[in-house]
C-alpha cells in the first residue's frame, strides 16, 4: 500500500489535485508495479506564512 504525502505552500484546485494524483498513481504502477487501486495520496496545503526557506517566510 503506497502512501504519498504531498505538501504544498498555498492552495491547489481540485483539477490540479486530480491530475497530480493520477500521474503519481500511474508512475507507481509503471515503475514499482503497484496497482493504482492501492495508492493513497494525501494533500497538505500549508499557508505560505507557515513555510520558510533560507530563514525567510514565504509570505
């Protein structure tokens, strides 16, 4: 049972999430032989003010 956790700064719309989920699932099937029906994907959308890079907040 593959589990993928996608963390992004900001929001994704439903269409973007569907496309990402489809492509990640297809890749796991092609590369690792894991059936798409066993792939779990969770999207964590984190407010940009809660992310920092190089000592600086993104927002």
